[in-house]
C-alpha cells in the first residue's frame, strides 16, 4: 500500500515537473520539435532535484550529486538525435545517468534514469566501428560515426560508409559495452534494419 502511494506520488511529481518545463519547450518554433542540450540539461536537473526532494526510492544516495552539463548525444539508427544522456556524479563518482528526449514528439522529456550504471566504452566503440568500415569497405567514404541506440536499450557506435562507385551506403555497428561487431538485417524502404 505504501509502495503504491509512493509510486503514485512520484508519477504526479514527474508530471508536474514536465508541465512546469513545457512552456520553455513550446517557445521554440512550432515546426521544430528538437530540444537543445541546454534545455535538456534543465530538465535533467529539475527531475533529479524533484525526485531527491520527494525522497523517491533509489535517490537516497543522490543528495549532493550534480548533473554533468555536457551530455552524450545518442542517435537512432536513422541518424536522428534520440536522447541526451547526462551523467550524475557525487564526489567525482558516477552514481547514475539521466536520459532526456532530444525530440518533443517522443513524449515526456524524462525518458530514463539508471542507478549505478555500467560505463560503456564510447570512444573505443567508435574507433573500432571506423576500423571495421575501412577494412570491409576500403573503397568507401565514411559519412558519419555516432553513438546510437541500435536496439533499445543497447548502445553502440554506428559508422555509415558510402561506396564511391555504386553509391550504396553500409552501416557498421559495434556494441559500446562488449566492443563486438553487431550483425543485423539491412535497412529497406519500409524497415529501419538492425
């Protein structure tokens, strides 16, 4: 009974925070639904403070923690910015991450909070993705390399390489935790692939 009451209170608190922050997002151009990193940072901070103030379960150790204002940008496999992932530190130790949606059409700004996350190897995954792309498509031109959510909640590096002769684009995925190449199905006109 008490747990249900706490969860209901948390739900309403998150809704109130979202409603309070909504006017700032609505001030953007109506056809542009993207959220800036600065606005996302405000949302991450506001949500963290609200949960700490409400004594929400799991946030007991976050008192005195701070949100790193420089997020990791996570994309979807189609190249659209999906989340800003903010790290939360307490006494220089990573205690959590907060994912804020980078697009208003994805729903509420707060997407996920993870306590004591396992750090992934972003730089190594991106480097390996590029190496594989150069090795497999030596005659291709690398168009981009980004951190992506390739199969939620899996995060990895995606390198897009374009064959200079045929113009065909290929995608190379490397998991950011295991650093293994991820083989998936190719994208079609109706399916995003992987």
